[in-house]
C-alpha cells in the first residue's frame, strides 16, 4: 500500500472541499448583495444622467438613420440600450441626451437640435407602457410608481443656443431639463475642457445663460467644460449644478474629469457628479493607450496623408501589435468612491454615456442591464442601503427639486432676460 499516495490524495481532497466551501460562501455573499441592491431599486428610481440613444438612432444606425420605427427597442439592438435590458437593469429614470456636434458649424445647430429633440420625444411616445415623459422630480417618482421609466431630455452643448436666451427658453418649453454648457468646442461665451481657453471661464453673457437657466429651472451641467468654467458657474449659480457624465481627475488625469478643487465646492452648492463609464475617462491605462495611439495616428497622417490607404493599413497593423487595455467595473467604482470621499455621499450619481462610447465599455458594464452589478460592487465595498439609494437616484432627485424651488422664486422676482451677447460682451469678431 502506498501511504504517501494516500496522504497526498487526502490532502488534495481536503483542499478541494475547502475550495468548494469558499466558492459556496462567495456565491451566497453575492446573492445577499444582489438581494440588497434589488430592494433598493424596487423603491428608489435608478436615474442615469446621460444616455445617447437619440444620437445613436440619428447618426450611428446606418440601416435607417432617424427612423425610430426601424430601431425597434422591443427587440435586441446593436447598441447598448433596448427595453429588455433596461428592465433587467432596473432603470427608473433616464436623461436622454440630445447631442449636436459643436464642430458642425455650417450644419445649423438649432435645426439639428430640434431634430434630436424630435427623435427623443418620438422614442418616448412610441413605448407608452415603458417610458413616461418627465419634466420634474415628482414626474420621475410617479413614473417609477407606475412601473415606467421617467424620461427626461438633456441637451449636450451650449452652441445650440446660437448665443440666444430666447432659444434657451424655447428648448426648455420643448422639454429640455439640462444643458451641458459646452461640448468639446469652446463657445463665444464659455471655455471647453477639450479646446483652447479663450475667456478664462465664462464671459458676462455666459454668466447670464446660467442665471436664466436658474430662473427656468434648467439644470446647469458642467461636464465637458474647463475647470475655470466650472468655477465661474459655481460662483454665479443659485441652484445646485450637475455633472451629467464625468469622472474624478485625481483618479484618471484627463481634461474631461473633475478636479478635487471643484469636488470640494459641491457640498456648499449642493450639486452632484454623475460618474461616467467611458473607458478613457475611468482607466488611466486606457487613457495612456489612447494618447499613444493618437500620436501614432498623427505620425502616420504626416507620413502618408490624412485619408491614405497606407496610413489606414499601418494603423491596423499598429492596433494588432498594441491591443487596447480594458477598463473594468472596479475602475468605475473607484471614481464613485473618490467623489464620495472628497465631496460626500450626497454628491455622487451615475451618468453612463451608454450609446455614446462605442461598444468598448468597461468589463461588467457593457450595457443598460448592468447597473445592478455596479451597485453590487459598491455593496461589497461596504456601501449601505441608504448610500446606494442616494447614488442611484435620491441625490439627483434632490438636485432637481432644489432647481424647481429656486426657479419658482426667481420667476416671481425677475422677468425673462432680454440681454444679448453683444450687449454684455461687446461686438462679435467678424469670421
């Protein structure tokens, strides 16, 4: 009898039993966290600050652009969003982004914005058993109680105002409930994070835009703007602000993210940072890879020409040799925890940017079905049910209510502003 073999087999058997026991405990723990998250989301609406579905339907669905009938949300879609996945994700409220490229100067910003709002409104109306139009915090609560998704509209980029406060008011009347002051392009009245700074923040007209948004009750969204614009807006606003889809710059140092100096001002303002899922904003490894790849693109274009076949072929070869790293659900959770640490639990939310990031999303956060997984990750890190409720929706609902209350007061105190950019900032330079 080989006693050595018997002892070795016994040791292996005990180890295997230990592994099985450990896996069973882990599965039981995961189930407990998921049950906790589901308790939270059954009564608190999970509200995402930024989903680009209307833009995806308008521009990124080549089979039938702008055709909401062809892009049937009752079926699986090629993007990140459809009804089955929204239900699985337990979504209770959604700001649908109506984005217009700021670079398209000759395309008619207002026309494109109206088309985007039209698409968003038609999507909401097409599925009345799923979506309910929402304009206030109370509307979102009512939609949740009825088993529907409270659907709000958020405009991305102040260029669509075409320097007109009257246009701002018209968009509000059409249902827009936030305006991201800039997108990637610096405006005549506000500096963007990804463009040159021409004003040192907001101009006088930019400040008047913020004041008129306060009077209307339209949320001031500071994603995409420069830190100086963030600071100026916080100096001017009488209402809490939002960052509809941003990360923490201390974790991933890219211009699109929010510096700690701004996060520290949020408790006094009352605002909320809704943390984005975009890989290049939440993962330093992905951000570094993107910088290197952009440099390679610039080199190849200089060598071969911007649209040359040779440049494209060389870039494909480079991509094969340098595969992009993947962001993870843990990266997003790290940003959420940092905002909580610096600004506080009352000032953090979720703003995915689904259908605006492509399909290379963080592992574990690939589409709208995955929100509960993010809350499970945070629950494992010690977040209480109260904490998760604030993150999921209570914080942004509080901000919405505060904006509504300030707007009611300001409408009693002052009329609609008739100021023009020429009056406040001087004559426009000739282009």
